[in-house]
């Protein structure tokens, strides 16, 4: 019996999906290739559909679905970067924080 693993990256930038079968990559795609939205951060449903179609399987045949990143770790890394380079990047910081505090965390 084959072991299928779907990896998902979403909600930051460049959302994507990748499908492995017994440790070998079968398919991978970024969501922006289907939506035509540069750096699309939405849930990668079209990329997932593509990966499953390429493998000829359905979602109920997946053994594992993996989301690769914890948002609090990334948020902490972003804060540390902004603090270490302050006051450079203040404009970027002021634009990013409402999005992080309102949507991503």
C-alpha cells in the first residue's frame, strides 16, 4: 500500500502544495500559477487539486496532510528582524502589523 503525503503552505505568501508518494515527489505547484495573483497567500485549493489530479488519487487516499509552519514562530522572527534594523523598515512594519494581528495570527 502506498503512503501519500500532501504538504501545504498557505496564508503568508506564495501558497503552494506538494504531493509525495513513498517519499518521492509526484507533483508540486504554487497557487499563483492557477489564480494569476502574484504571491497569492490564499489556501492553495487549486494547487492541491492539481497535485491530486497528477497522481490520479482523491483526498481520501491521503495518509497525511502537513502544514509546514507555525505562525507564532514566523511572527517572532519578523519582530526580531524589525527590531534589529530599526528605525529602517518602519513603514513596512506599520503596514505588516495590522495584517499579522488581524489575519495571520
